[in-house]
């Protein structure tokens, strides 16, 4: 991934200019096309992960604000659905064009708001635009179904948008992940109430502004800011909201499922992962090394599909871990707007404390901790160096728990059977990665891994038509292609008799 063509000074100056609006006045909800404060007047402070300075005040929503947004979404639903797929396609493509036009602004704001580096965020908005274009172009065919004839009847299916939906998104790559949920919902004909993570609220507001500029009717996309236990809980419990799409921690997904049970909410969860990358001794080790380090040390390690456990065949374990330990010495940690930085500050002191706690947990369990080069003159404790835990076993906390930071746990295995056993001995089941030049082994191991997605001899290369999602504690449902529309629509079967066919007459 190439660094930004802009200098650090240029990035900083432009970012500060974009962020000034949030410092000048509180960030409000966007409901029914209007900027609104919280009914309670409550606000919370948004801090920069870089130095913990205050970026601005943010409206803190609760039940009255969610109710207002849900009502706006419900009122907008009928006209938005009736607009038809072709018109929705045009509007969502307009939205994608405007995202592309403002991609640099979105990236700069997101770097300061989340701590992710410009090296990766420079492409995040472009990916968000691609999500909108892809699902926009599918909008005209969303209602299409199947023909299922019998000798006596014609059966055909249609699909219809489920109604207003809630979307709750995380703080790691908030803009791109919000488009991944919101784009198919809008394309299907649903309206949306979006509750972004309180640690990264700004780009959600930008997306809603862009949607209005693109011509989406008021109420089609609403944003309510707030905390999970207030705004989030109110959203999952509101009866007008027919479904919840959530990306985040598994424990939060469990709480959301319980909160939505009373109203029989449909749920779609993309949750945590502790994904294994299995490196066999016949693999192309140079390419495997690049992929392993990229998938855990990019995006600050705050990636659900990160290869956070590397399982290495014992004959090459020492060689390969030595190479990883040497590689992380060359991964630069720095200011997120520095075009040369790979790892920036973690998003929040609470999360930083969690990630750092695994250093002591690794040592206590008997693992060895290797560090990359740290940042000189760190402006806050949120900056952590890349870490590698060796001499680890799969029963250690560093192997079982999602760290969600730039920390990799290396575990040896003896053979194919052992590798699969270790890989599957985990509560999570989001993704897996297999490195081998044995074609038969690649298929056998991929089939045996208990997870939703497997990449063979590759890092995570996303193809939008394919299903994305996990098993076990890693999620419910699939995103991507037509799988997304299965969640946001109801399928109806219509059966029409072709002519006289036997009908039981109970009176004779």
C-alpha cells in the first residue's frame, strides 16, 4: 500500500481546517433531514486518540431521539420503497460520486477521529463509494424472485423491503463499514437509523450530509449519536425498527439480540474474530510473511479479519518467527497523518489499556514478547509498538481472546490434523488463511476450518459479490452480493392454479 502523496504538514493543515467545524459547534443528530440537538440537551466530549485533546461536543441521544429518528424513517419508508429500484440506483450512484469527490476530507477526518493512518484511510472512502455503486446497480433487481412451477400451479417469489432498519457500526474503520451495511439497506428500499460508535462519530455525520446532497429524501438516512447503553439500546428495542445490522464485539451482539427479542427483531451480526493463518512448510514463505504481517499490523490491528494467530509448522517455526520479529522492527509507528506511518494511535485509552494488558498476560503464561520499534516522543499512551508473542500455546489468553491491536500470537503445529485442531479450538469462527503449495491439502484444510471465510495463499482480498460473515461467536448472517438483500427483504411466494385441479370436498 503506497503512502499518501501529500506531506504530513499538508495533511495536518487540511485536517485541522475540516475539523474546525466540529470544534466551533456541537455535532448534532441528523433526523428527517434536519440537524437536531438531543431532547435532553445531553452531550459528550469527543477526544482525539492522538493526544487526547478535545475535538468537540457531540449530542448524546436517548430514547426520545431514537423515537424521533424511527418515526422519520417510518414516514420515509413507503415513498422510498415506492420510488423503485431504478430511481434508487440513480440516487445511490449520485451519493457514490459525491463520496469520491470528498474522499480526502473523509480520510483526513477519520484519521484524526480514529487514529488509523492515512496510508490506509486514503482508500477507505473510495471503498465506501464502491460499496454504494455495487449495491446501487443491484437495486433494480432486488425485488426479483424465482419461478418454481409444478404440474398444477405456477409458483413465483418476490422480495419486498422489510422496513426501517437500525445500523450500529464500530470505531475501527467507521466510514467504510457503515457503507457496507447502509448501501444494501437503502438499495433494497429500506430506510435507516444509524447509530455510530461514540468514539468515532464524525464521518457518520458526513455520510448523512452527503446523502442529502445527493438527493436522498429526508428521513431515508438518519443519524443518532450516543452511547451504547442509551441510544444503542433504545434503537434495538424500538418497535418501528424491523431489523438491526451490527458490527462490533461478540458480547455486544449478544446484548443486542436479547434487547431485540421482545419485538422479534431480525439481526445481522459481524462480530469478533481470532483468525488463524496456517503456514505449512511447503508454502512460499516470502509471500506468506508479507501476508501475515500485513493482516495483523495494518489498520492498527483493529480489524475483525486480522490474522491474529499464526500457526506455523514446527519444522519452520523458529525461522519464520525470527523473520516476523525482524520485520516488525521496520514497521513505523507514528502520527496518523504522517504518510510514512503504518501504525497510529489506538482509538481510546480504555482500548489501549486492554491491548497493553496482554503483554503481562503473555509473560505470565510463559510466552515470549517481541516488540517492534516504538514511536519517539509519543504524544499519548495510545501509541503502541507492533508485538509478537512466541512460544505460545493455544490455551493461553493471547491465543483465545480477541486483542484487537497490533499483536500476533505464534503457535507451532506438527501436521495437517494438528493444525486444523488448533485452528478450530476457539470460540470464534470468522476467517481463516492457509498457506501451502499442496493443492489437495489446501482444499482439505479449507473445508475443515470451522469459519465463514477462507483465503488460500492470499491475504483478505474482498470481492463484493461473495458472502462475508462468520460462524460460532463471530456472527449471524452474510453480507455481500445477493446475501445482503436476503437480510433487508422479506420473500413472498405466490401460487396460481393453472386450471382445475383436485380440491378436497369435505362435505361429500
